[in-house]
C-alpha cells in the first residue's frame, strides 16, 4: 500500500519563530522575520537566532535553505542537537534518509522523549526498509503521547511490511472506534480490503470516506471497485461523478455503453450515451453511439438526425455515412443512399476494420448507380 507520510512538526525549544507562525501570518512576514534574524546572525553570530532562521526556512518549506543554514551553524557548533534535528528534517525532505537518520539519532540523545524525533526516525525506518526499528521508534512515540492520523497509518504500513497484515488492519479499525470520521484511515482500509480481494468491505470504506469529502480520485476508485463487485450501474454513476471532477476519462463510460449495446441491452446503453452527449455535446463519437442505439430501439428519425449532426461535427467520420445510406435505402431514396455510400467509401479508405462494410457498400452503390 502507498500511504502519504509527512514529517511531524518540530517540538524543540525554538519558540519565538514557532509561536509567531502559529498566528498564521503571511509568508511575506516570515521572510521579513528571516531577514531580521539573518542580520542578527551576521552581526553577532548568535546560535539561537541562527537556529530560529533555519527553522523558519524549514517551516515555510524552503528545505534547501534550511539545510544550508543548519549546516553552516553545525560547522561552528557541531554538537548542537536542535540544529541537527533541523538539518535531519531538511535531509529527509531531500530524500537523503541515511544522513537524516544520523542527525536525528544525535538529536535523540538530547531529546530522548521528543515524539517528533521518534516519529521521524520511524518514517526513515519505513523508507529505508528497516521496518522493525521503525516500528520500535513509533511505539516509543505512541507511549509518549503521539496520536496522529499519519502515525497510525505508518504503524499499519510497518506491520504490513513485517508480514503482520491482520494486526495492521486491526490497528486502523481500532483507531476508527476512537476517532470515527478520519477520512485517510477509511481510504487506507479501502485500499487494504481491495488488495485482499474483499471488494464488499472496500466499498463500505470508500463510501464512508466520501462522507467526509468527495474528490475525483476516490470516486474513480469506488467506481472501479463497484465494477469489480459486478455492480455496473453503481460503477457508471460514480464514474460520471469522477468524470465531472476531471479524475476519470469519459471514454470508460463510452466503453460500458458499447458493451451494453453489443449485448443488446439497449436501454442501459441509451442511458449512458445520453448522459455523455448531455455532458459533451460536441463529441461526435458519443453522439454516434447514441444515434446507433436509438436506431436499434426504433427511434429512427432521431437516429437519422443524430447521424447528420455527427457528419456536421466530424465530416471525415466514416460510419455515420454508412448508417445514413442504409436508412435512405429503407426509404427507397436512391439518390441519398448513393451519396452517403460514396461518402462512406471515401472516408473509410484504408480502414481494414471496415473491409466487410466497404465491400457491401461498393456492391450496393454499383446497383444504385445502375438504376
């Protein structure tokens, strides 16, 4: 499973910057503060001010700057544990987990009970494949009061890596009994259940997650899960929502409609194509599908009008010409039929998939031109 894990916030004694940031001032003011602190560092070489400046860079996501500042401080004060923690977190953001672990282990000597240090050592353990130590650090953090969504997700992931999948799932389910409504946990359990082949339970968890926020990717995942469970109607409904959110291709729905049409389940096909055309009125392929299905259920004049609109939208679309020719043949309108057959043969040239239809069209056109 792929959980998104974020470094836990700092808890070391650098309160001036941290408290100032908590009142949610703009990043511009953070930059001004950083500039002021830089002046202090330059004038006096002040360790605390330099540390605060490095932490300010870290908190606003400027990890390169945070690393450079912390590295400069450690060149003068190599044993400063708080700065090693800052540099360790910056290294984590850079993906340098081995070096980050060394800095965090050094910081732990000064802050043995700091849950930020323990949590981030657990994150590093997971990223480096050291799952047993990662779980050890995380359990220590829990024992000291850590209780965050990401931490429980991380514990489940570590347990799963260690072959303890049942415990992993139990960990998340127990967390939900204490804190229901945690969307990320529902999503994780849905992924877990789906991977284990328990699509019914996955559907329950996805539905619960959507109660706390509807987003396109989750709608698309739920649609695919309903499809796997054999509930195509629900899959179609959720795919439509996902399409509206820009998280799924409408072509998936067009394939469903084509499958229904091929199985002569025309009412289901008609519903999907109609919804697609309502949403994408300029899509010639969806309109062609809708027109074809209407023809099959006897709505011939609507089908004819639809085919003609397809030709207007996409003049080189071969198939509607053939169907219009067939309808003209039924009406015994030889001139119109011949014109449409010519259009079909012109625009289907080189189409091996239409070879049989091309042969029939050529024969019929020859007969019409001989009348």
